[in-house]
């Protein structure tokens, strides 16, 4: 491609970009000499273009209700930040616009929320991640998962979904949260106590496997656990050491009372 062609291509691309920007922005007629800012913008909701107007930009054929709290579904209303939007849905003490869902006891603004179907504005994923205290269903889920049940199956049994794919994805999200991990560590602690295990004895058996395990995978895994445990001790997180071993084969951990008597059966792959 020669230079004249490249230059013409750049000029054409630049003009096309400017044209696209002008198409998106509201334009005053040439005779307009007022100094004002255009607030109009739009968002698609369920495939329909919905608009947010400034007070002086509302089309003449739109009737505006000044009190959004008593307006009806479908009405155009003035928001608390002095814009005009349409109420797409209204029920109980809630209204929904193209920018979010709001309670009539609060304020209605036009700052676009990440999730317009949630009053908090957070996505369901973010709500699950940010929650500090586990719900009752999450506790039941954690107890099942801690005892070795398949997480997706545990989710299906506890939560209101019949879709295995949804259960698999949501169970994976829950397992990443600190509150669920804490519940599972606590549950495993109870299991270890029932078989007479404690942190010291668990470290002893894992150390024995790291030194004398019959296959490389067991020795490597046990060595990794020892490194992790040492790191926790260095950072004074002694109470979490026991939790490190919850992923190890419980059949091996049941030998913690007599680590010197580990049988060949304890060398099966995990």
C-alpha cells in the first residue's frame, strides 16, 4: 500500500469517527446561541431504547409527573437529581427505571447501576461475594461439602434450583468465599476431634508421608502441606494449620495416632 493511499485511509477513518460521535450527541440548530449542557442519554432495557432527559430536553409530547413517588407505571417523572425518566415498572414500594431499581422511601437518581434489577445495584455474584455472615442454606451447603459431598450435588439439595450447570457454577463461587471456607474448616475440626486427631498429630503423619510415602504424588502433596503449615506458623495463624489438611485423604489422616504404623494402603493416590 503506497503512502497516498494510507493518508487517504487515515483521513477517511477520522472523518467517519467524528461523524459517529456527532450522530450519538444531541445537536442544537445553528441559530441556537444559548450556553447549556445536553443531558440526554439512553440505555437499552430488554431490547428497548430508554431515555434520560435534562429538564429542558424533554420532547413536547411527553407529559411529566413532578412527584415520582406517587406516579404510575409508564409515567415520565422528575428525579431527585433533576432529570426525567420513565418508570418502567412499579410494585409494592419499588420502582424501576432504565438506570436502576429504587425504594419509594428513598431517592431516585439517574446514576446507572451495575444491576438495574437489584435495589443495591450489585450483581447477584457480587452480593454473594460481599456477604459477611453465612445464610442458613449456606451453612447446610458448607456442612455437606466439608464431609466430602460433591459441591454441585450439595448445592442442588440445599438451594432452590434444579439446573445442574447453575448449581456447579454457584457452588464454585461459594467455595471461594471466606465465610464458607471458615465453616468447612470448623466442621473438619469436629471430624478430626472425633477420631482423636489434633494439629500436632496431623503434622506428624503428613511429615511421615512426605519422607516415606511410596509414590511421588503423595510425597509432593505432603511436602506442600508442610510448607503451607510452616508459613502459617510464621505469620502466627496457628489456628488455621488444621484446616490445611482437610484436602488430604482422610484414610491417611485416620492413622495419626500411630504414624509409625502407616500401612501400604495409605499410599493410594488421592
